[in-house]
């Protein structure tokens, strides 16, 4: 956890400990990045509003090298931070102040999803897009897609029902492990990131379409 | 030029001096020319001929002689009798007549005084002819009235007209442009500033001028600078308040949950949690209200209002956990688009709708209707709650205004700012918001926005 509020992060450490979650805390972007490089973490909680290297900068640098699940803490009502955070590859966000039980729920949802499920051994193929559930890898033709866990899960949901609309509530439950909230644009932002990555990997035939107010569908190429 | 005052002063003065100077020089040259005409005229010959004619035929003879001898070299000859008139009553030009009168008065003075008549300047003596019957006629040689001749020349007239139009036009244009262009620049900047573009500066267009307008421009820039800094400070302050008030609140909520885990479930913990949430939403509302106060509409875009209304209904329905409570009736087939700030419009409609939900019984229906009337787009949100006392209606949109009923019914979840935010957002769009009691019970809030076409 990287957060400059020492008292808050101390209390959250205590709280998460009762849920058997082991937390390492750093209070600045620099220290956080250093700790992140020297150790393996399952998940990163990142405060966006920090002096020095901002949370967004930390997010970008971490994402350059790692697909670790990231939950960012934003100021409530600050849409810019939230949208930028998701665009820079955060998996989910939680506006401060939050109920720590909500934080635990999100951490668990993301960790559960991040674990490769042994029983699932399917390989999805639609046109140029190929996704292997077991190895957690996706590619367009032979170009590997570097997806975050959330983007991977969303692509999998869409590949499960090609050509059919998958609603946003379902995508939120599956990919973020939580209910869709009012004014929640997380799924939309993840989809837009996913589109960008597919396109940059050379995908021209399959398209992700938006069905207004309902959800998204992946349309197979001709 | 250094100052506008000097510019106007010098320009007007220069034009006037130029005109007077031109007239004076023209007049002087003209007078010189006339003088020369007279000097060139051989008075002696004419006088002898005229004298002979008078000798022969008296006054009539003199008239005849004058008529038969056309004046050459641009002069005209008057013969003035002792009544002061010309022999055949030719009109004597005023200047000539005056000269003549003075001449006579002077002669008169000499006659009465003891001065020696020989002292009278010879050049001033006008030739006098004496008729056989003893009448005396004074001969006056005057130039033909040349101005008429001068002005009757077509070419000169046209040339002069063109010259006058050109010079006066150029001077007027330069002066007007020097004055109006910077004023126009300044005006555009003022309008932009009023619309909320605090980045606008006029230094590049008029800031380098060294006159009063340049000074005004620099003053404008420093004013805009100060406004911008104040707005930024306000924004910064808002951000800080958000952070500083919410940080302890965040710690408090974690502390409550920790306490819950250590001490077990107590109803007071739920209460603490609710109050913390209420405080949080109040901070949020205050922030969005101040944001509307300082953030004008300069980032306006096309907003599909039908879309906004649908989205808000969806979200509020989600919050109150029922899809059937809010009914949407659009009276227009097409989506309606207005120019404005989407987030402000969302929060206007959202706050009114939440208010309607809050004051309706749990299963009460809320109707949202949308209509186009002339140039207005009207969104009506009608609830089936108890309505509002008529005396409270005008104050309903004041920040933190509480009706008697809502003051008694403490803690209905409202922050007291929702409707104030709605009004502020609607007014920013030049719209109007009013509340009325419905005949059938309940309150209806009508939002009217200019539709822009």
C-alpha cells in the first residue's frame, strides 16, 4: 500500500490483518516504487493524491513492467483522477473515505480472479484473437497482448459469447468482482483500453461494439 | 504616439491649422495676383479716354464709353458720382465700396483740418473726372471678381473635391481605426472573460501601445491575471478542503470498523457509520456547489439532454432499488440537444430527482416528463409526497433552507444543498427552475432551459 496518510494506512494495515492480509506500507511514491521492485506483491493499493511523485506517475511506472492488480484510492468526486487512473491501467478504484470492508471485498474479488483457475483449460479463438485461460495469455495472431487482469477477464467474457451482448453488470461482477455502481464508468474505461490494445496488436477484423445502456458485444470479422 | 489625448489633440489641431493655412496661403496668393492685375493696368490711357468721353457726351457719354470699351486684363472700372453710386448703378463690391468710403472720409478730414493738402499721400489720390456741368466722378479700378472665375473651372473643382475627400477621409480613417480597433479587441476580451475564459489577455494586441488604451489594456491584463489567480486559489482551496476534511473522515470510518471488530456489533457503530457518510455527502455537495459558483460554462459542449435524463433516472432508480418507481415520459420524439456543461446538467436533474424520491412514500411513483415549448426545453419532475407549504415555495432553492416539516423530520438524508445546486446549475445555463404544488398532491419542479434553436 502506498499512501502518505500514515495514520490511515496504519489502521488499514491492522484492519486487513484481521482478514489475514499482509500489508507492506510506504508513504511516498519513491519509497513505494523501491519496495515494489525489491519484493513480489500480489496487489497494490495506491493513493492518487500524494506529494512528490504522484500516484498516477507511480501507476504508469508500475504498469510499464508489471501486470500486478492495482486498486487506486481517489478523492471522491474527482472524475479526472479516476478516469486517468483506469486509463493508465488501474484495475479498480475506491473513493476516499471508504468503508474498509468494501476495500477488503474488492481486494478479495481481484485476488480471486487473478488466480488462474486450474480446472479451466479452455482456449478461445475468434478470428485473429486467441486467448488461453490456463496460461493467462492472449494474442492477436502472433502478437502477444499485454493485458491487465481486468482486461483479460473482460475479453474472456466477450469471447465466451461472441456476437452476443454481454451486459455491464455481468462484466463488472466477473472482471471487478463487484456490483456495478451508479455513474460507474470503470467497465467502459477498461473496454476502451482493451480496444486500444487489440488495435495496436494489429487486430482489424473483430470489433467491440457498445450497446447503449446495456453492455458490449464482440463482433466476429468476416 | 504617447497618448490618446495627444493623438486627438494633434490630429484635430493639425487639420484645422492646415485648413486655415491653406485658406490663408490661397487668399494671399490670390490677393497678390489681383494686386498685380491692377498694377499692370494702364490707368493713364483709360482716364484720358474716359475724360474725353465725358467731355463730349456728359454722363451718358461716359456710360457709353465704358460699355464700348470692354475691360481687359481682368479689371473693371467704376465711375462713382457724389451720391456714392456707380454711373449706371453697377453693383460695387463691398470691399471696393469700403475702400472708397474710407478714402472719402480721409479726404474730408484733410479738408477740415489745417494740414497741408500736399501732405496727402499721392498714391492714395483717386483719379477724378469733371463733367462739363461740374459733376465730379471718381474713377475706381477694381479686379474682376476672380473667385467666381476660379471656382467655375470644372477641373479644379473636381480635383479639389477629390483632394478634400481623400485627405479628410484618410485622416478620419486613421484616427477612427487607431481608436476603434483596440477598443474592439478589448471588448472581445471582456466578453471572453465574462464567459469564463480567464486565460484571455490583450497584451499581444494592444499591450504595446503607449497611450491610454494601452494602459487600459495592461490594466485589463492585470485584472484578468488577478481573477485567474483568485479562481485558481479557490480551486486549490476546494481541493485542499476536500482532502483535509475527508482524510480524518476516512480514518474515522476505518476506526469505526476496527472498533466493530474488537467490540462486536453495537447499534451505535451503524449510527457512526451513517453520520460519517452523511458528513461525506455534505462535503461533496458543498464542493459541487462552490464549483458551480466559480466554474463558469466556458467548457460548454453539445449535451444530449434526453440522454442525460435517461442516465440520471437509471442511476437514481438504481440507488432506490426499484426500476418501476420513476416513470419517464418524453413528449418529443427526437433527442433534444442543448449547449452546456454535462456534469452540471446531470447534477441539476439528479438533485431534483433524489429530492423527489426522498419526499415520496416508499412505493410512490415519480414522473419525469420532457417537452419542447417554443424555444424552451422543459423537464418536469413530479412526486407524490406531501408537497410544500406555499410560503416555503419561493425559498425552496436557497442553500440549507429547511421547511418546518423537514426541520421536524430530522435526518431524511438531504443535505440542504441539493436544490440550491440544481438552481445554480440551471441558472448557469440561462434557464429557470420553479416548484409548485400539484392539484393532485405532491410537488412538481419544472426546469426550463433555452433549447438554443
